[in-house]
C-alpha cells in the first residue's frame, strides 16, 4: 500500500502548540508527516534553522511517523524530492485565507500533482502565532500554555 505522506512546511520560529495541534490532526489523516523548516536567510529569525529543528526533534523524538527536516527553494520541488504529494497547512482565521489561497494556487500551478490540504486548529489556538509568542515572552509574559516546555525554556534563554 502507498504511504500517505505530507509535508508540513513553515518557519516554526519557534514551534507553538498551534503547530503541534496541526501535526497531531495531520497524523490522523496521513501515515507520515515531514515537518520542514524553511531556510530563508532574508527573514529575521530569533532561532537558527538548527535550533528550530532541534526543538521539533525534541518534541517528536519518540514518534517514528514524524520526520524533521529543512528545505530551501521551491516547496513543490522539495515535496517531489521527498516523495510527498501533499502539502499540509493550518488555517487559523479568515486573515490567513488570502495568503494561503494564493500559495496553494501557485503551488498547484507549479506542480498540479501536489495537493494542498488545510486543517483548522483547536479554537484555543486560532489567535496563536510564533510572532505573538515571541513578543509576549520578550515582555516576560506567561506563554506556558502556548508552547511546549522545551520551547518555553529556549525562549527564556534567548530573550530574558
Ligand atoms: O510559517 P510560514 O512562514 O507561514 O511558512 C511559509 C512557507 C515556508 C510555507 C512558504 O514561504 C513557502 O512555501 N516558501 C517556499 C518558497 C516557494 O515554494 N514559493 C512558491 C509558492 S508560494
């Protein structure tokens, strides 16, 4: 039987419970998920790609169905190389829609074989983003319910 494999791409700077929610939901649909951190030198990031991968590896070390990786260049080319025909993304609110729609249609144009699948997170994460977590954390706010413990530790180490 063909394995149903999806790529879950993103910045993950840092990974939040919202990302984990999408991965966990994705695992009910797909046999395997490749969580892949984009290597984007032009974007100001708090954590290096290596650090972001380490945080994700730490969270999913005991789950053989989740692979942690990084990619550069076109997402559809990377997905083909990894043998995945689905791109998984989370859709939090209407505000995400336009950007995600544009991205999904561009990826379809680039490679019609690769489908984009969107999953909605639990409502408690619809307001959550890596940026807001970084802002709250830098101002000494409590993010303990928004990120895994290991990520909270890394945020404190970086920001405080
Ligand atoms: O977590 P993010 O920052 O919203 O993730 C955006 C990401 C990494 C999914 C997107 O920037 C991407 O796929 N970049 C790869 C470049 C690409 O393939 N562009 C063409 C399709 S829009």
